[in-house]
C-alpha cells in the first residue's frame, strides 16, 4: 500500500518564550534536557532552535508571550529517573506518575511556564 500523503513523524515542535530569553532557554533545554542548540535560519534574529534524536524544538520569541500551560509536547526519555534527578537537583518542580513502583511519566514546566511531559521509554 502506498504511503503517499501519509503523516509519518514529527519534524519539530514550536513553543513560545518571552523576548530576549535565549540564555534562560539554554539553561533548561540544553543544560537540563540535553538538547543541542541548532543554528537559526538566516532570516531569524530571535528565538532558539534545539535538536534531539529525530526531532527539533523551536522556541520563538513572542512579545505577547503567554505560556502553553495545558497544551504540551511529550518526549520519550531513556532512563527517566536520571533526568528527574537532574531536574530535582536544580529545584525544578515535577509531578510524577507511577505505575506500581515504576516511574512512568513526569510533568514539568519550562522556565517560561510551558508544560512539558516526559515519558519513560
């Protein structure tokens, strides 16, 4: 069967952040979540682009910024407990969900109030 016209994966996720917040963004998305900064397109002067394994996160600078407190991306994480420990060490508030004694997912907010879901792989 042909896959022509079929959606096959997510290329990138776009979230907003306040203007001139790239350094704060880096502290969370690069330093804590482990994403890599990607060069911005030449026509973009603000915001930040990150790459992960098979996806990108674009944070656009928005002068009328409002955080996405309900809508959110969800990322699968290898060794979720390790990431949770790193976030907790930095004082990041988390909401953990367990299945029995196994950590299965965590909700966290980035420094701008955007909701992020982390799911155990």
